[in-house]
């Protein structure tokens, strides 16, 4: 595969793509070259037909300690706005049609927390520390945190986090439903994420793609339009081969052999 400076990329199980942020000297601070590499690695997995789900993680110490403050500190308004600073971050969620699981150990601060929130499923271990400390730097979240964190944990809790810069610890993240599961150790968190990704990758990629698409629509649409959208996509799946494979296998008491068509 391609060698990256700030990432480790592998496929630890059939159907699973694993991307590990690897910039230990800066606690995986998300400098522009790292974000470009991440986009590239995710695009490669997106177009690889053998990959059904992707896991994104960091190190034991840090998922990512935020955008790179040293890179940002001297930017002018024209640099930031004129050059669409961090605009390419949002690519991550818009082009990725395959499920993304984010597995958080250690610090997920600022842009690191926002990146974790871009996952379709988020897991963490008991070492995880989430936070939006931008207020302490004289700015605000800039990669979707104010919107995604608020959707995830509710307005009052998100306001408290964003206005005070106070961190949210793993246990709290579990109780508030910020994450789907809190694992006992960093290794178990990554292994657990890979295991769930393998499970997802074992289903029809057509159905998985549709499932992700309809759930994500719930974040943008009202319930009525959302349910209508779901119904259209559900009906559409009767045009897929895998609907016949799946239901036919059930009726015949056999295991389905997915065609991904
Ligand atoms: N950017 C650049 N370098 C960083 C960052 C960062 N975000 N975080 C850590 N580092 C570097 C440190 O400078 C240090 O480098 P060096 O050894 O050269 O001094 C190295 O990583 C290790 O860090 P520490 O020595 O500080 O490690 P500690 O264990 O003592 O502390 C902390 C860990 C608490 C995580 C601490 O490093 C910290 O507070 N980091 C900054 C966290 C932060 O404020 N993050 C938010 C950044 S702002 C942001 O993300 C904006 C969002 C996105 C969009 C912006 C749009 C405009």
C-alpha cells in the first residue's frame, strides 16, 4: 500500500479498513498534511470493493489533541475565510458512503472531538477525554462540533462543554450516549471496533450503504420527510439482488451468499 507520514493504514480483518492517526510528537494534532493524507486513505478504502467498513483511531494517549494550533496561530481572516481553512475536513463525511467507526482513546479535543463525532458509530475506552477547548484559545469549534455535539448530547450539555471548555470523561460520554460503548482498555476499544466493522462488512454492501444513508438523513430532515425518505429507499432495495438472496436464504434455512448487487 501507500506509505503515509502521519497515518498507519491496514486491513486487520476481512472487509475492514483501519486507519490509525500516527503523529505522536504532537498528540495527533490535525495539521493540514495529516488531513490530506486522511482524506486520501479514506478515499482509497471507499473505492476498494473488498472493504465494507472502516475504523479510525489514534494512539493510546490521544485520538487527536485538536487542529494544529501552531499551524493556525498566525492565520489572518483572509487566510482562514479566503482560503476556506478546514473546508476540506468536511469532505470526510460527505464522500464516505461506507460506515466509519471512530475508536477514541485518550484525548479527543477540539478538532479531534469533531473528527470523532464524524464517525457513524463512536466507541471509546475508559481513558477517553472529550472536549471543545476552543473558547480557551479565543475561538469556537470550527469543524462541526457546535452542531454534531449538540445533536449527540443535547443543548444544555453541549453549551456547558463549549462555553466552559471543560472536558467530558469516558464514563459521562457513555452515560450521555455520546459513544455507543465504553471499553475497559484502549486495546479492547480498537479490537471491539474492528470486530463490529467486520460484522458490518459481512452484510450486503448495498443494504449497509442504504442503512447508513437513511439514518444520517434523520440528522437533517423532520420525522415525516425522514420516514418518507426511508420508505423510498426501502422499496428501492426490492430492486437489489441481495434482497432476493437474503430473504431467499432465510426461507430456505440457508446462509446468505451476498452478491453486493
Ligand atoms: N496543536 C499543536 N500541537 C499540539 C496540540 C495541538 N492541538 N496539542 C498538543 N500539541 C503538542 C504540544 O505542543 C507538545 O509539543 P512539544 O513537545 O513540541 O512542546 C506535544 O504535542 C505534547 O503535548 P503536551 O506536552 O502539551 O502534552 P500533555 O500531556 O502535557 O498535555 C494536552 C496534553 C492536555 C492534550 C495538551 O497538549 C493540550 O491542551 N493540547 C491542546 C488542546 C487544544 O486546545 N485543542 C484544540 C485546538 S483548536 C481546534 O481544534 C479547532 C478546531 C477545528 C477547526 C478550527 C477552525 C478555525
